[in-house]
C-alpha cells in the first residue's frame, strides 16, 4: 500500500512538473495507466498535494479544469449513448442480420465515429449540447444503414418508411446499400425527427448541426466499406492521432470499461461537491437530480417556451415607442443588431469550431428575440412609472442597447452552455461563459452591470437558474471585472471626489445600515450621472435630461460634476456583497472572536472607500483576506494566511487564482502573502496600527442586507428547534405540454399544501408542530452568495401567499393560525384543484423573485 501511494504521488508530481515546463511527453491516459488510478482519484490526489496552496500553479489548475470538464462531458455522453442504443436496438436480432452487424461491433463503430466527429468539428470540446446533437447525427446515420430487423420501434418504422426516388426500401445488398446511403443522408430526416422527439431536442438545431457540421465531416472521411459503414480500424486510427496530439483522455476506453475512466462514486461525488461548497447558510437545492443531458435539454426547452411567441423584429408596440421619439432610433437599432450579429457569428465560430458558425447564428437570433421582448417590457414599465411616451435619449443610447442585447444573448449562451458538471447545481464555466460576451461586443463590465437588475425584473419567465446566473454575473462585475484599468468606474469615482472636494465619497458609509431601497431602473443608470440632486428620487423623464453620459466623460467647466446614480448604487451593492463574503469567511475562521468582525469590516470598507486604487486590476476577496489578516495580526490573534486561503477555497464561487496570482506591480504577479507585505500593508500601515491603540477608528456601520430581489423561494424552510420539521411549497412534476413552469402553475393560489398522511398520528402531534412554529427562535440563514443574510426569526408564520414572515414586522395571533390554515386547506381542496387550472394562465402576477 505504501509503495502504491508513493507511485501515485510520483505520478502527480511528474504531471505538475510537465505542465509547468511545457514538456508533456505522454498523454493523460498513459499517466493514469502507469500508476493504475482513475481520473477522479488522480484529481483527488492532486488536491491533497496542493496542501500549501502554492504547490500547484494556476497553469496546472487551468489544465486540470479543462481535463475535468472534458471527462465530465465524455462520461455523461457515453452513459447517454449506452442507454439510447439500448432503446434503439433489439438485444437478440434475428438470424437474417449478418454477423458483421453484431451489437458490440456496431456500438464500437458508433462511438469511435462520434469521438472523431466531435474532435474534428468542435475545438471547444466541453460543449455538452452541441456534442449531444452531434451524437444524434451519428446515431441517425447508422440507424439508416441498419436492417429493420435490428431495430426497435419507433426506429424500425422510421427506417422502413424511407423511400429512395419514390421506391420502397430495397433489400440490403452491399452496392445498393452504399448508393442508397449517400442519397438518404442528404434528403431523409424521418429518423432524426424521431431521435429529436425521443430526447426533447430541437429539430431545427439538430438538422443545422447535421447539414453544416456532420455531413462535411462524413465527406472529409471518404472511407466507406461495402456495407455502408465506416471501417472501425481506420476511424480508430484517425481518432488516435487526434488523441495523441491533444495528450489527454483516450475515450475509446469507455467501451472497455477501463478502470482509469470509471467514476469512483465516493471520490467523484466528493469532487463534484467541491465547486458547490454547500454551506450551512445556503438554501438546499431540492430539485430532483437529472442526467446532465436531460437537464440541458429541459433548460433549453424552457427558454424556447419563453421565445416561441417572440419575434425576430421589433413588435408593433416597440415600433410605436420608436415613432414617439424625438429622434427615431429604429434604423440604428436594426443596424446595430445586424452588425453585432456578424461579429457574434465570427467569434462563435472561432471559439467553437469553424463548422459551427450557423449554430452561432441560431443562438444569436434567440438572443435578439429576448432583447426585443425585454426592451418592450422595460419601456412599458417606464411609461407607467413616469407617465412619459418619449424615450428618445434612452433609445438612442448605444451603450444601453449593446448592454441589453449582450444580457439577452448571455441568457441564451448560459442556457446552452450548461455542461456535465451542472446537474448538481455547480456553475462550472465553458469558454463561452461570461465575460466572453463582453469581449465579443466590446462592452465594459460596469456598463453591463447597469442593465442586469432591470432585465431580471422585466422578464418574469426567467428560470431560477438563469436568475442565479445573471446575479452571479453581477457579483463577478462587482468583485473584479468593473475594477479593471480600462473601466469607466475609476473616472466616475474621480468625478465624485471632485464634486465637493475630497470629502465627497462615492457612497458614504453612513448609508450602509439603511435598507437598499431604490427605484432606479436601467433608464436612470444609463442616463446617469446627469441627475440633478434637486430632482425627485424617481428622476425626471429620460427625454428631459441632458445628453447621456454613461462613460463618465467630463462635464462643462462651469458646472460641478453631478452625483452619479449608477456609481452610488454600485457602491451600495459592492459594500453589501463585500460584507456578506466577509461574514461567511469570518464565521468559518473566527467565530470565537466576534469582537473582531466589526474591526475587520471597518478596515475593509475604509479601503474600498478611500484606497480604491488598491482594487485596480485586483479582486474584492484579496482586499477582504488582507483586511482579516491585518486585524488579527495587530490584535495578536493567531491566524495565518494558509488558514485563510484554506477556508476561502471552500466558499461558493471562488477561484484559486484569486490568492495564487495577485497583481503586485505592473505585469508582476505573486501570492496573496507577497501582495499583503509589499502593497497592502505598505499602503495602509498607519491605519492598521490605529486598531492597536486606545483610540481605534470609528467603526463602519454593518450593511443592511435584504433578501436578494432576484430569487424566488421554493426551498423547504426548516422550523427552528423543530425536530427536523420542514415547511415546503408544493411542487408538481414538470410537464412541457402543460406550458411554462411557474409558481402559479405548480401550486394552488395559496401555494401551500398540507398533506395529512395515513399514519401521521394523533392531534397532539399537530399541536406540537403548532407550538414549534409559534415559538421558533433563532436565525434563518440564507446563502451568502445569493445576496441574502441572516435575519432574526421572531416567528415563522404563513401569510396569504404562503411565504414565511422572517422579520417579525407583522404579528398575528399565535395559537390558531396554523390550525386555521389546516382547516381552510382541508375544506377547500376541491375548489383549489379547479383554481389550479385557472391560475395556469397567469404566470407573472404572483411570481416572486
């Protein structure tokens, strides 16, 4: 056992050194074979080797991440492939099926042909959706060449009904078969239609992949045996060349059940949970597990339901808004959509594969539909809010439109970008993930941030996953992307400080403990910073303002720069995010020293407000970790950076590069410890030492943390001190035929179901539950990353909408409320079943985000 462990450790070390030195003389599979371990076990060992947090470089981290994603996709697709073939082919075909078409040989031919097609067509191989669509194309090709006697229904009927030149399918003979195959490939779509229907796949998308990617791939092979099937040996040799070039995973070994590719359930499940980093504060995800491919198809179908009724061009309502403008924006909007479409198609093909340009066009078209749909919804809201019909300034603002279109396209890309690791709620990224769209559209992250909240509020049909994704985009902007050197943020801060001299701040600390209540919309933020302080909070009409100044350019010399709404709101949100992340990390490391948290927060907040240049090209969490270390150092509390980064790694949505690669000075990077010693401590030394004196700095107020405006609750709530009693909204199985899923569709009007089990017990148990609900005390903890914070839970009660009242602001009689609800539910059960049907037509009115 000792020698085996030693051998495995050597293997990991050789792998690390080879990556760092760019001297990879072996493939990843060859390495796994030589030390006799699986992919999952290897990654687990690699994690253990990086115990000091600086053993493994970010270059190795990146390589491992790529390998892990590729393995996840291959594993998911192979499992899907096996299950699908079991549904297509009969287990024991009749004697009329020739021996060369036995199932083992056919499966091998299918799989290796698919691997070669995937490698040739896709240069971004962690794209689960296109890979699966390509797999369906391969299945279609081989099914058409299979004798009907081998096939189960409905595939047998689909193949039998194929006609060539108007004649029925002829008996299988070598030459006829080859000729027939070449004609059928281009014309017959019967089989692909069945495959798409069976797998809930969009037919138009799969046909697009078929004709633009798969057929050119087949033509490039130019190798067909007499029976119409590619030669396994030739295909395998071509794939091997590809695999040896990439030096990664030999996916042919899935066919042999090779131990290096077997998923170790214990190790892999731990590995899968690692990116998720579930904390006790986080809402549990109660959605039933699905296979990765099924989850991806479901997510896409939900998006399609939103966009099926949408149009590719502005609606009549939008056109009327355009006509009401002082300067009609219609032509510039259409031209912008067209131009960005060409750019998107080109960049998509560069990233995914040149044969995939049309797939990019399809996705962009969906984004455009969503863009027009959300724009119309935003304008209707603005019209109601301001009683104005002329939105000329907003609708002629280039940055507003580019941001709105980018946000719509990002929703589409994220929907399709769901990869094999996301079935458990993780958010691993592909090459097309945010912020890829910013680079494609040449858009600044700070400008993109301004549209996110309004976008979510304007589109009530967005799924929970999409809302969480956009919220995560907003967090990434606040953490680092908005702080890049070329960001307009720094100009806005500079203007803010010039406004009333250095005393003025982007957002005073004194406002931190006030609720984040704002009625600013995208219109306000994109036309900011031109709001006059004398105007009402809701702002004047957009067409009544001076020209938009979204990039923060200098105003007239005779006029003082006016306070930026977008900057003020940005800082409020940054402070809240910063405190939430600090609170979560502090809870893990320093819960025994509660008196230190306000001190660390004060230093952290002071740095963001007064030494904001430290954030330039850096990350919010780097300042957070340094603030924590500094206060512990000055207060003689033993907390080392190794302990900090170990705990930090386990927080949601963290990246090891954050502490392994920190900017020290221009184009020089080093670890977080070096940054602290050479930069942070040097800049803040005087301030840090004040915390050791008898007169420490005035403490910054703790931010008031509301529940995220973006999330709608559908997780069970645990009754405090309730002996594992949970209260959950009713869920019904999701059926696409029922229309789009929503809380009103899933539940009766009250959104509560109390199910009385056959053997639940006596009424005393209900009394006990009622007592627990009435007297529950403690904290209702929510996800820190989800922009929600612990709030005092004075009582947990049900209101008319079936949500929990967590702030104790409304009081109802304690004793009878729960029983009253029970009685009400029981007596109206039949009525509610009818209501459920009626309520299905209204999915937006009562949905809470």
